[in-house]
C-alpha cells in the first residue's frame, strides 16, 4: 500500500539512486533514451531530444455545461524531476505512488503545499508549474503552459516556458478512470518543442452534473515529457 510517506521516501531516495548519473544543465540526471516506453500507437514517438521528464500532481478542472456533462476548463499542477529515476525499477511505479500520496493528502493541502513539504526534506526537485493561459496566438480560448521560470536550474530564465496545443490523444491504457495520454506541439516559449502527457492516473470528471453547479477540481497525476527546446 503506497502512502504519503512512501512518496517522501521515494523522493528522498532519489539522490542515492542517482549517484551514478551524469549531472546535466537542465535535469538532475542525463536521460540517455529519447523514446517513451509503451507509447500507444495513436501517439507517434517525438522527433526532438528529451530534455525533461517529470511527474506531476494537480487537478483537472471542469465546469458543468447546459447538457449536464462536464467540460475541461484547465488544469493546475506541480512538476518534479524524475530524470534520476529514469533507469531504475522505481520509474514505472511513480504515477501510482504519486496519485496515492496526492489522494491521501488532506483536502485543504494544495499540490504546491505537498510539493513544498517534500521540498523541505530533500534537495530541490521541483521543475515548475503547469497551468492554462489564454491562447497566445489567437487571444481566445485557453492552452496549457509549462512554466519553469521560477524553479530549479531554469529559475530566472524568462524563456523557460512553453505554451502548447494538442496534436494527438488516446484513451489511457490503464482504463477510463484515467485522463487521456496526449502529445502537444509548442506555440510559444523556448522550453520545449513537443510535450507528452503519459501514465495518467485519475483526473476524469463524473459522467453527469447538474447544470449551474460549481466548477470542480479533480485530482490527477501524470508523467510529462518535454522534448526539444532551446533554453540556455
Ligand atoms: C498523430 O496521429 C496521426 C494519425 O494517427 C499520425 O499520422 C501522426 O503521426 C500523429 N502525430 C503525432 C505528433 O503523434
Ligand atoms: C483549478 O482548480 C484549482 C483548485 O481549485 C484552482 O486553484 C485553479 O485556479 C483552477 N484553475 C482553473 C484554470 O480553473
């Protein structure tokens, strides 16, 4: 049974597991393999070189439409570096550990609070935040952003972000309770040219809702992979 404590020990164990890794500029450890394991056929492998791999915990937000079904209106999440776990046996288990810890956290505790709690126990592992912004090209609608401008090795670099648009998506291989795996292409920002969301856990809204009811935030976890980009 994974617990909140298990996530803390996972994070604490990262420096030990990473002892043999080469330290690179942007991620804690060099990531030798560009490919994403077990990518469903609907998503083609990225072309660019892998720059960051992260696990995220956060919420997917939904509003209730007039037809009584939920529509996604954005997400907010905290990302932390798992590059040093990439070649370890822990790597496939990370999404399960993360969602278990996130679900076990008291409702009042934000993803940020959970992460900063972990942060105080271990070396800095936070890469940045994921949230939605107005589409920077059209000025209408919202698009996902990954913002690494205030954390980690990229802190203070105002170009360390990417706003992206979805290219392809497919249902999660783990079941309908988990949000889709998606690939996205950059619109603006230098952090990445391609972004993938994989290994999703939860995040789906209830099947129906009462029109006029309040926005809901559903906890989720996922891996995010950022490829390409040109951050100095
Ligand atoms: C998106 O899906 C289409 C059709 O399945 C495929 O031809 C294309 O290569 C995919 N593109 C990406 C970026 O995954
Ligand atoms: C999503 O929900 C979270 C938690 O309630 C909130 O902090 C955030 O501002 C919301 N974001 C959007 C885009 O609705």
